[in-house]
C-alpha cells in the first residue's frame, strides 16, 4: 500500500492543478464574454431609445393633427 501512496498523491496534485488552471481560464473567458455582452446591451438600449424618441415625435405629429408627410427619421436612427 505504501508504494501506491506517492502515485495517488501525485495524481491528486496534478488533477488539482489542472482544475485550478481550467477554473482561472474559464473566469477570464467569462469576463470577456460579459464585457462583450455589456457593449451589445448598451448598443441595443441606445437604438431603442432613438426609436422611442421617433415614436414620440410621430405620436405628437398625429395628435396635433398634422397631416402627411410624417417627420423624417433622425440622422442616427439606423446606427
């Protein structure tokens, strides 16, 4: 039994180091993914805000009884 002890301990240490390495690289990948997703969410929120502003302009145009043509799109509407 004593001759198996160093082999088992060596395997356990190797496994532990492998798991720690995998965990640290996984967290780094998650951070990068989170950062990219935050950028995408910010872009979507900006576009949504511009569209909401345009919808309000259209509603005001209709509510004040103005006829065609409708207000033109904002310059940055499709960015």
